[in-house]
């Protein structure tokens, strides 16, 4: 993916990148494997642990992403652009006037 290529262009040591990737992906990989292996009994401790890991990692990602000022600014810009695009003329909403299409 693009992140792998981008890191290859930086001075991040291979060991640091490999450890970061392992720490970031291993818990989800184990959780998905445990969940897949226990689909017949979703009340087992393995299923509960797997779902807990996935929910906690998702919540942590949302929380950390929300703290990033650059991401927050980009989301605000995107929302502002989206609002302008979806603006509907007042005549279309109220039914007053004629549209000149």
C-alpha cells in the first residue's frame, strides 16, 4: 500500500517499521482468527475477548484520530465543502418561484 512505499522513502529504520507494523496488526490478526474459530459459540471467552480487542482498537483509533489537529482541520474543510455542494435553493424547498433550468 501507499504507506509502505512512503516509509521506504523516509529514514525510518526497517526494524522500527517492522516492530510498529507487528504491534499494530498482530492484535487484530489474533482477534479475527479467534473470532473466526469460535463462530459456532459467540459466548465463549475467546469470542468475547476477540470482540473486545476489536472494539477497543477501533475506539482507540477514533480517539487518537480525533486528537490529530491536521485530521480535524481536514474533516472541517471536507464538511464545509460538502455543505456547500448540497445546498438546495430556497425555491426548491418552499415551492415558491420558478426554476430556470
